[in-house]
């Protein structure tokens, strides 16, 4: 099975919303369709400079980066990816059945972009995919910046309950939403119809992966974990674990932040991306 909408009407409504949000992209962009062994992957390119590849969380699409891209594209070539197997403009032709498949897919995307090395920036599932690539196909990876990464044993029930609570807030009026959640309410209100209409897409992805100690030891590129103090996992324990295993790593725990760290802390998110994509990787061992 490959990812697809439940019916043509659901697809039509989703893409009408997708196009409406696409028009909010604040800087000039070019849409690329990168061929991979699992199908065509839609990538949105903006800016010039050293390349950054942005990988959203589940159901996010490339468009979830619209609040961030103006600052990033002022200094870098930015590639925002629609994940294959999820709702978006990518077209899956073959199922991804394993973490090796996921690494092959992302490696194909990077080859198609044509750069020798790129920095990978991921949120949640996107961060998991970036770290997975660094453990299996690291040739094109200059570094990984992982915000609230999946792949570290998040309890599924806890994640579902958190997701219900977070998404329920997206229906609140802006004045109330501003009081109960950090960040700009307009971003959640903008993305809300795309996320909910995407729920009529039958997602196809590999089973959830949990990183082993040996996999983490094998990561040989500069790596930065940014975790929320109120993460779905115990952030201090995860930070201690990766600091003891990943050779070239640093960690940060953001006070008060949750798994929605990027929505709550847009300025911090952009600042960390821009700093990490610099050439010196200050503070990381060689």
C-alpha cells in the first residue's frame, strides 16, 4: 500500500487548502519534484547560500515552515520537503517498510538537490528521519539539528493525549489561544484546516523506530538536540544519554517549552538553525 486520500473529494479539499497556504509563503520560491525510488518528492526552494533541508513533523508538509523561511532564506538556500507517504504534493509509488527504506528515500532526495553536503533540520518525525539518515547514509549530511526528535521511546498513549490537547487549542479564538499556548495564534489557525483535512489521507510509513545506543554512537556529524522542558519524554535523561553516546553533540533544554517547541518559540528556532548552519560549529568536538 502507498499513501493516498480516502476519496477524490477529500483530495480536492485538501489541495485547495494547501494552495491557499502556499500563497502565504513570504519569499520567492521554486517547486521541485525530486524523483526517488519511492516516488516523486515535492521540495520548495527559496533563497541562496549554504543549503539547509527542512523536515517537518508528521502531517506538517513543507508549508509548516512558512513562519520561519524569510529569515532563513535571507542567508541560505532553503529546501522544505513534503514527506512521502503523508499528505502533501509528494506522490508515493512504493511503500517504505523499514528505517533503511526511509534512509534510502531521504538520501535520494539529497542527491536530487545536487549539493555535496547539506544541513538537515527536523522537527519531531522529521528530526527522527534526519538522525536515521545520519546513522545509515551520512555521505551527504553536514550536520543534524533535531528539535524534539522522535525515535526515543515516546509513549504512544501519552503522545495521542498530548496531540488531542494541542490540536483542540487550535480551535480557540486568538485572544484565548495566546494565553494558553506560546507563539503566534495565526500560525496555528492557518495550519489547522490543512492538518484536519489531511486526516483523510491514509498514511504509509515504516514502523516507528527507536534508536539504539550503537546507532547513536555511529553518528559522526555535528548534531544538536533541542528539547522542551515539558517534552513528552524526560528531557534531562535524553540529553544525558545522547551526550554520552553521540560523538559530536550538544544539547539544549528550552524552559517551559513542550513538544510544540517550534510553534511556541519561532525566534529561538530560527536563531538556532542559523547558528548551527554556520561553518564553525562552536562547542562541538572535532
